[in-house]
């Protein structure tokens, strides 16, 4: 950590405004119309396409992202999602869920100007979750990982373009969810038997594949979210992430230098400061946590609002509707606080 350093004034321009707040992605419930109306109503500075995994298989993170893959069909088997020879009912259901979500967002976001966020599993979480036809995880096969990355990039490029067409006044922000990324780097992805783990992947390979997928989004609009411990902040920056989204509770002191370097380089920090599951969500506590963290990095207090986007700690699919509304209300208050700090 540096002493009394100043955050980079020549930082990358982002499409979200100072004082923006946003959700990570998932919400409880099964109605995409209600979910989209909630997000655009409560998070107008940076709304997102809601994810509703309670609808079942195909609405989960992996199945939802698999719906975007090009020329790489999947099916659901007892052990999870697996590459298939042909598209079938499971994949059609995933695509239907996603289509309904986009329709709902188009209706709720009519006339919206500014940023809007889409989320998808990143290439390494997808590779650690999807199985080859042999039953082995894709992450065990470098060629299969390359094919998966190319397919995902092509599908996400079309997805981002579709959302941009549906919301012509908006700029689309792409968030890649990579909860399995630390496990991939540390060799902790379990084998199908559960008795072993897959060999660690070299950081250079991980970085390159991430870069290939992030490149489909506009510069300044590329976010990587990881709510696991040991987030590789430097690797994410090197891969092209303009923002790093993480859970403040899971940060280790050893990561502070990497986060400070990220801010110096113009990277935005999306900080999970509110509980994603049932627990009190307090404005005062969240504000103080942001201030304390920023002070630990050694930056002037006045720079906080320009570099930080508050979020829940992770997705909120497991929360009650009442808790979600409480968290979104506190987030809105945090956004107003940050905006006032800049204008003061």
C-alpha cells in the first residue's frame, strides 16, 4: 500500500456514472417481468439483466450461459451439463428462459439511456463445470477449452449486440462470472469421481482465454466478477478487465497492494458491501466499510466515489424478496452518498 497516493486522473472512461450501484445478477423468484421492473426501478444508474435460477435447469448460471454457445450444444445429465451431439429439450429450455428475460428487459428498460449490464459465466468457470462427452471436465482438455472459448465469445458478441438493439439508448456492460477461476489456477477443480482434482492451468493460458472473451465488449465496459477467495486481481487486469467485482468480506490483506495498483491503472472496483442472504443491510455499516477499505488502500477520501461501485456480496437468488428490496434500497442510498461526495 502506498502512503497518501492519488488515484489515477487519466483513468479509463466507463459507461456507468459516478455514484452508480448495481446487482451481481441473480434474484429470487421466477417472473422475469417482475424482476426486470424491480431492477430498472431500483438500480437506474446501472441496471442488469436479472437471472432467476429458481425456474430450474436452464436458468442456472451454467445452463443459461450454455444457451449462448455457438455450434456447441449441451444437455443435462445426472452429473450436470455435458456437451451433446445435437441440441435437445434442455438447450431449448435454456434458450427460452434467456429469450423471455431479454423481452422483459426490453419492456422494463424502454427509453433507458446509460449503461445496462449483462452477465454470463466466464470461460474458466464454464470449462470447470461443463463435461465432455467422455464425462471429463472441459478444463482437462486444452483444445476443448479453446473451442469453448471461441464458441462463448461468438455467442456473447451476438448477445451483447441483441441487448444493444433492444435498448438503443443504452451502452452494454459485459460481466463475466468466474467463481471457479481461483480453483482452476490452484488445481482444485474436482474430477468426476470426486476423489481427485484437475491439474492447475498455467496463468498465461488462463489470461489469454479470458482476454479472448472480454474482447467482445466495448473497452471500458468489461467486468469480471469473482466472489471466491484468492481473486487474481492482477491477472484479471492483464486480461483486459476494466472493473473487478469481488466480495469485500473475502479479501485478504495481501490483496490490498494489487487492488491499489488496479485503481492506479484506472480499474474500477465493484465492492460487495451488503449481504446477499438474510442479514441486516445497514447504510451506515456499508458506508463505513467502504471508507475504511479506501483508507487502507491509501487514497484520498475524495477519490472513492470515482473508483468504486457498491454491490451486494454475491448473487441474491437465495434471499427473500423482502431482503432483496432492503439491499436495493440501501444500495440506492449509497449511490446518492457517493454522488454527493463528488459534488461537495
